[in-house]
C-alpha cells in the first residue's frame, strides 16, 4: 500500500503525541517561541480518526493543492521525490511552524518572491531529494496553533544532510517571518 | 460596528438556510450540477456559532489571506471595495462553486494564468466596485460540498450590473473548470 495521498485532493492528517504510535520521540526543541509538551511516542494518522483521550497533544491539518510551486517546479519535484514509509527511513522529523501576521498580509506575488526568488525554498529542498521524503500539511485556516506541519522521513545515514537542510532554510529571508517553530525528532 | 474582518486573519463564516435570518431567499438556481434544497430564509453568521437543528442546509468556511492577487491588484481593490452591511444594499447573492480535480491538479502559475491573464477575473470584478460588495469564503480543504462561497451585496438599482458581472465571469476560460455552481438570491 502506498502512503501517498492522491496529489492535490484534500486529505486530513493528524499527528498524535502520547503513549502510542510507531515513532519514538527522541527530542522536542523550541526553535522560535513556545515548545510543545514532552511525550514518549507519536502516531502519524492519515485520514480521519478519533484523538485518543491519552493524547498529550495532537496537531491536525490537510495535504492539499500546491500554493506556490510553478508547473516547472512541480514537475521537477515529482520526478525525484520519495514516498513516505520506506523501510530504510527509520528517522523522522516533525516541524510545525507559524508565520507572522505580516507574512499573511502580503499579496501572493510578494510571498512567492520572498519564498522562492529570494530564499530558493524549493531549489534548496530539491537538493536533498530523494534522500529526504517530505509531506506538507496545511493547518492555517483551522484555528490551530500552527500554519504548517512538515513531516520528513530519512535513513540514519542522511541525518547530517537533514541538519544541513533545516539550517539552510532557517537562514533564509523567508524564515524572518516565522514566529513560532518547534522541532520534533523521532526514530522507529 | 464594521462587518469587515481584519484582512488576512482566518475568520469562520457560516451561511445557514432555514426558517431564520435577516435575508429572505427569493430563488435558488442550479447553474452547474446539483442545486441546494429550498428554504425561506438565510442567516449570514460571521464567527463561530452553533448550527440550529431547524437548518435546512448550512455551508461553512473561512475568509483568509489572498491566494492569487498581486500587491498591485490587492491595493487597487482595497482602494475601491465596499464593506458589507451598507443600509442601501438590500439585495444579496450567495454563489457556492466547486472547481474540478483538473483545476486543483494545476500548479499555482497555471491557475493564476487561467484566472487572471486569460479570464481577467480581478479586472472584471473591479469594474463593478464599489457598487457590488463581495466577500470570498474558502471551504476547500474542509471536506464540504463546495470550494468557495462568494457573498455579494448591492442596492436594487445595481441588480442589472450584478447580472452582467456573473454572466461575464461564467463566460471565461476559468469557468470551464467549475463543476458545480448554485446561485442563491436574497433580499432583506
């Protein structure tokens, strides 16, 4: 069974931290703003499902259509991206972020310009494909604590590459608009 | 009290058809695909609120940041747009639409190109400001029946202009991607 949802069809996802789930949480680190509470395990739930009463925290959102990528970029990514659930990808990271009101007040072309033309977000991410699989979950507009939840999976030998990727993104002009970010690392 | 929500901050809206509400429903017409059930009145609810058991149907979504408009377009619109709730604007229209899977599978630049460069969506809409006030409510990603709910308010003397506006938009290349559309007309 493929873990990929059909491209662009809204698909709910919930990430539940607590006593259950196939991922053992190794660290939860606040990068900007408040952290999330500690918990031993995390469950990655694709589709609808109840949040168990034992949950310490749960973050929900949907995968959906692309918001910024051009046809050219989308094709380039789809040629090289990896699926979730690869047996060798025993490391995962969950990076929930929120962007500032200033970011969201910008027009579409201004956000695109900061994100790609000035920060090369997609181009930087592309350099780490297919080693690092990625899924973007949207949660702005749902009244939650974050705007996006990004989920990454990679083999242990690509851990240094993953660190480099997040360091590079955090140094971009785009990240000046991030007003909350938490970094959760897991293994299974 | 202004009825405008702060620009770009996600604000829930629910449109409830049933026996209550300040708007008397004059007609409900299917434009493409299935219609919505008949009901005598409609309530425009900004913010969170329970859906009464007497509701015949209810459509929910959020106002949020702009998805396609450039800085230039956004400034031009904000200079001339009208607020909801003007005393003279006693006519309203609710036009829920859904776009096809083919639309949502397009990249951002392809959707923008069809919407504005080929269909002149914003430019056409601008010609009818400030006579026709408009609010766009997003509901794709929420699992509902429609992708957008657009709410319009205008004075009776601008009814012919409103008909012209919707006729022009329905004749654009963008509208070839609309696979469901209902047109609800009201007065108060």
